[in-house]
C-alpha cells in the first residue's frame, strides 16, 4: 500500500497493485484497474516513485527484470 493525500488533505492508502495509470493534468489522477479515478495532492512523479519503491519492497521489480531477461534470451 502507498500513502497519498486526498484534495482535502486527509490521508488515504492505495493498493499499488491496483493502479493502472497516473496522470497529471494539472491535478494528479490515479486510475485503478476497476476504473475508479482518484484525485490526489501528490505530483505524478511522487506517486510513481512510491509505486516503484513498493514494488521493490515486495520483490515484483526484481521478478519483472528476470522475466524480461529470460524473454530476451529466447
């Protein structure tokens, strides 16, 4: 889970695995795989960095790199 802030400043925890897209137009919209869109105070780059850190913590990033390397060898 990653911690983000709603527009009113209240904290909210998002399941990083459910995030489909993050866009900044100029507000930052996080779209979940369910189709729900959430506006957050953090910039898109901050949200993306938190997601990458979360993936690294749970080992998904390393697994993704290993799969890519295996596919490149085929």
